[in-house]
């Protein structure tokens, strides 16, 4: 994948939510400037998406439960 990329999760139902995890803000910035990624963004805007939102957030803590 790309340097600094840690993983991705996606959920699709009535809406699509994709969360990608990165090592640092610098890694995110580098990915945003990646030519393949820029091409994919343009394709998404022209073919698939009517709108999207990007949020950059810091995960302070994570825990989960599964039976």
C-alpha cells in the first residue's frame, strides 16, 4: 500500500463509511499527493459520488467486545 498506512475498515448499508488509519498526519498528506490516489479521487467524483466528507481525527483509545 503506502508508507504510513496502518489499515482500513468499511461499512456499506444505506450509506458507505470507510475509515483508513495512518501513522501520522505527514503520511496522510503524502497519500493525498499520490498520483494514483489523485486519479482515483477524480474518477470517484466523476462516476460514483455525488458528495463525500473527509474527517481527520486522532484515535485516543480503542476497545471492543465480541461474543
